[in-house]
C-alpha cells in the first residue's frame, strides 16, 4: 500500500488581511561570497538603499546575494566554484547569506518572530552553501534560540512567492536579457490587472465583470464539447480497458478531462512570446534588443514608472499582492543627463506605492538626495587587509534633520546635483559660496596632483552649512568649513542700524561643529569679514566668481594667499592667512572681527 503523502500547512509571510502592511527587507548580511570574506558585510535596508564605493569592492555582489537567496528552489540559487572565496571550498569559511524581514502581524507563527526594542517584528533566515549547487535554508527559532531546518514558511516556492520579489538589472546585461526583463516587468503589471478581474465581487446583486463572464462561457463551451464527444470517449475507455485488463485483470481505464478544474490557470490572456517594439511613429518598429543601450535603459525606467503608477490604482477590497525589490547596478550607465535625473526621481517615487523597495549601486552623486526621508546610503570599501566592509553613512532618522534642513538640502540638490560627491571618498572642504568654490577649484586645476583627492562642497548659504555639517557628522568624516564671518551689525539703505541676520547663523554653525563624533576631526575657519575683502582687499559689485578667477590668474601673490587658505583647510595644523581665523566661541569671533574692522 502506498504511503500517504504528508500534508504541509503553508504559512504565509504576507498577512491575509489586506489592511496589514506588506513585508519589508530590513537587513542583509553576507560573508564568504565572491570577494566578500569571513568578515560579514551588513546592509541596513530602507525604502531606498544606495551603495557607493570604488570599483571592485563587492557592490554588485551584494545585489546578487539577495537574488540568490530569493531564488532557492531554482538553478539561479546554485553556486559554482568561482563564487567561493579564492575559488576554493573551505569548510571553515562557507558562503552564508542572512536576511531579516520585517512583518506586520504574526502570520509566520510566533516561534519565528523576534520583537525588537522598537516594536518591529523580525523574521530571520539564513542560506548557506556546503558545496557547489543549491543552498541550505534555515530559520531562526526564537523560542529555542537556534538556527532550525524547520523553516518559517515551508517550501521554497511558497516562501519565495510571499517575500519581496527581486528584479535585478545588471550594469552590462546583454540586449536580449534587458529586453526580457523589461517585458517581464510590463507583463507583471498586466497580470496584476488580471488578478483584479479574477477577484469575485461577493456583494449581493453585483454583476459579473467581463472576465467572470468569459470563464462562465468557457465552462459552458467545455461542457457542450464533452457532451458531444462522450460517445467517442466511452469507446476509447472501453478499448483501453480491454487492452489493459489482459495484463492487469479487473483494471479499468476512465478518462476524465477535468474541464472545470482550475480554469483560471488554464486561460492565458496574453501570448507567452509577447514582443515589445520601438521606433519612430512614422517609421519602422524594431524589437527592443535592437535598440541602443541608452534607449533600452530609458525604456526600463518607463516600465518601472508604469508599474509604479499602476500599483497606486485602487485594488478590489481584500486583494493581496507580492512586495517587490528592485536591484539595479549603476542606473546612470548610457543615460543622457536629463534621463539620469528622471531615473533618480523614478527610483525615489517607486517606494511611495507602498509595495516596493529599491537597492542601487552608483558612481553618480545625482542619485543621492538628502532631502528624502526614505534613503539609506551605504559605503562599501576594501580595508588595507583586503576585507570588504559595508558602513551605513547616512540614514535620515539618525541624522535628525529638521524641516529647514530638508528645505535647504532640497534647494541645494536642485542647484548642485553633485553636492553628494563627498560620499564617494576624499577630503571634504565645505565653503559658503560660489566665489570660494571657484577660487579653490581653479587652484586644484593648476596643481591637480597636489589636490586631486579634495572635494570642495559649495553650500550656497550659511544656513545650508549647518545642514551639511549634520550630515558630515553622521557620515563620520573629517572635514573643514570656511564661511564668511560677516559684520555683527549693518546699516540699511535708509540709514538705520540693525543686527545683521547673517551674523545670527554663526552660533548655529559652531553648535554643529561641536557636535562632531569624538573619533573625527574638523576645523572651522572664518573669513573676516568676507572672502573678497579678507583676501582681495575689496568687494566686487557683481560677477564675484569671475572677478576672483581673474585676480588669481593675474596675481601670483593673491594665488599664494588663497592656496595657503586651502592648505589650512586640508592640514589642520597649517597656519591660515591674514584675515582668516579659527574660532571656538562667539565672543572670540566678535573680538577678531572688531580688530579687523578697527584697522
């Protein structure tokens, strides 16, 4: 007698209650995978995660790691010898990928859910490879405090269908693969629409929609066909029974067409080999894989935008859809500058649907927007010992930016989309305005080898300096700041003396300078009273940056003064030039500016 098949209860990661938020990936830990060694790389995730760092430090491997874990049960989850560190299988250093998923109710079961101090509900899974081939999946048993092979939500296909689905786009995918990925995204959006049609309306007296009418008509057609063919089916059954009974006495054959079983799955509303064509409206349309690289990647953003907008549509009550995670490697490749900005906007808008997370690698500061609340920036780098580490260098909820900071940074991003360059390495010098920025960059161009690793960040205002210092303190970077001291009091055009609003920003700058982490160093310098008067001896009425550039070109003496100022901002032990002061209290600054104005 055949052994009865064990029935497993499928426990969904996604709540059956549509009011409950979808699961979110919160942490990814990787070790012993490709260039990542035994020191784990930990990635804290947000709605938008931006991975920055030099080439060949493992950023793309981090994207691939999540796709691997989510592909368990298919060949995509298999590892090969070249995926093991140093192309060698070391039993003491086997590849491991750990994922933490935040859930919003107890759907997976209490034994799998760890409650953090902040109240978040976390489910932990670990994937490990003992040899080439498929991984072993384990779940963290909170009650027993062990990794268990009795995983939280059953078989891989069940678990994968409920976790955030990965959509990975590599930097140098073949045209054919890019085209398939675009079609897959579009078909997914269409299938979401089909699901909405499939959902029955249980309200009394509700009319059938077009899809439900089609299903009923197909059922009726199948029934008529079977009735008309029943005589032929009976003849086939009799003939086959006669033949089989000669070998197995008393056995019969009965053909059951199961016409009405799982009819939804049997009907495919769209062709499996659907095509996506592109070209001029009055010309020849060719397939996507025949288009240029920029056109294909631009179309990819169009597909993502389509999905984003369609996911915002109101869905039938009770409908459940799978969350998604977009994994995209260097999205700026092959895109026109305008397309890069549009791509950045699309990425930041995508999670607003409530169903998407995004993880990107980039070498473009345009993809970093400080004014957003949903962004985590992680710097991936290789240490002197060759270890790969991932450090969270920016997370809005930890920087404590107020609304004024966000407004300042948003305007700064609009004026200077490259302001985030300091996240990509180098020494950081923050300056107040265009004149200092132009002067220092001119010196850098004249002596590129001496100043090649210096990032000049232009704040475009004293208030924005305060916002940038908050980010740099959170970043944990050494930096220096140069600002105009300004006069404590000014005289208006009507001859009235009043307090100078610009002076009022000086205490705010000092407060943030003093809030730096203990492990970092910074330097605060002020031009007395401003850059032009301090070093050029006059104030230009207009075209200040151009005027500064001309003076540096024409006067070696002025060039030396400004270069010494730059050196003092780089080397904190260097002496600043005349009319520049390092200050530590507002009283000290008042005394310094009084002495200069009295001369």
